[in-house]
């Protein structure tokens, strides 16, 4: 079944906003879900090999258990991902992030 308009985070976990890409990361160790903003003006490095024109190499620290979560990804100039990899956590959808916040209240 095809869900029109629904984002497939397995294909692209990055939410493209005006000045940044937003990603939702779930910590493998404690299950904490975090929202991270990757600024287009600052966080991308221009790449000259392979298919990726822009790359990121980010290390995030879980604000609850201090587990380290590493995100590597390459993008086309349009910020469409060519490849992405996460270690120490997993990508989740915006919906899952919103649900997680409600659980804490
Ligand atoms: Zn954690």
C-alpha cells in the first residue's frame, strides 16, 4: 500500500527545513528520542569524491545516559541523501518523537 505524503525514514530520515535538516534520533541504550538540527550554513562539508556533494559527520551525546551516537551521511546539492549511517542509535519519525514527548508528561 502506498501512503501518499507519508515520509519514509528508511529512505530519508532527514527533514528538510529552510535553513537546516532536522533529524530525530533514538538512543540505543536508554530509548531517549532527541531532535537534532543540522545547519546548512555550518554543519555540511563540501565533498569532491563519490556521489555526495555534501557530507556530515556528527557525534551526538544522549542527554539522559551520555551514550554517544554517531551519524555519517552524504547528500546531493539538493540535500537529498546519497547514503547515511547511524551508530549507537536509530532514526525515528517526527510522529514517534512527538509521541515520546507525550509519554513523559
Ligand atoms: Zn541514552
